C-alpha cells in the first residue's frame, strides 16, 4: 500500500503542476485513504501482537505486577 500512496502523491503533484485541480484533489483523497488504511492495518497488527504476548504471559502464570 505504501507504493500506491507514493504513486498517488506523485500523480497528484503532476496534476497540480498542470493546473488540473479537480484530478489533483481526487488523487490526493485516494492517497490519503490508502495511507490511512495502511496505518490502520499496522496498528491492528501491533495490537494483536501485544494481545498475543499478554495472553501467553497470563497462561504461563507469570504476572509482571508481582515482585
């Protein structure tokens, strides 16, 4: 998805340079949506990894709050 975001950025800049503001806006919105979806999927994966790590600690009987 990062490649799509970069392509949208470059394409939007070209449209803006040529004076086609409507197309530049549409491409910019598509680029923002792809960036947001990429960020969201990374956050989901990170949270899932944290949940899996905490679940394994609790199953083994290890509690990090105890001294």
